[in-house]
C-alpha cells in the first residue's frame, strides 16, 4: 500500500503485546470449549503456525518488515488483565 507522505521507519521496531480474542455467547459454553480445544490442538500440531505464516497479509508484512535487521524496543502492555498468559510463548508472535 502506498500512502502519500507516509514513510516506514526501517531500523526500529516497537513490540507491544496485544492479544486477539474470539468471543462467544456466555450461553454457548460448548462452542467456547470447542474453539479453545481446536486452537490448542492447532498450536500443538503446528497447523496454526502454518495457516498464520502463510496468510498473504501476514506473509507480506513479515517479509517486507525486515524484522531480523531491526532494533526492537519491547513495551509492557499495562492494560492487559492479570490472567493474560504472557508466559505461554506459543500464544504470542514475538519478533
């Protein structure tokens, strides 16, 4: 995408952990359980990463971003609830 007057910084990267959630009705615990189990299976067997890293938008952003050659600044997200599983590395993309 080309936006006139917008430039992309080429040497620095700000990492700010931001989760994505799928919400279900509180009355549909079966669906919530199936979604969570499905995601956990996909994370364990590698199929989630395969889909994630091959998504055209993600793939292009990671290739064009040249992340391995950037200086990374890690910021703490103080807005996250205490229950956020920040220590479960398989749940997060970390450059």
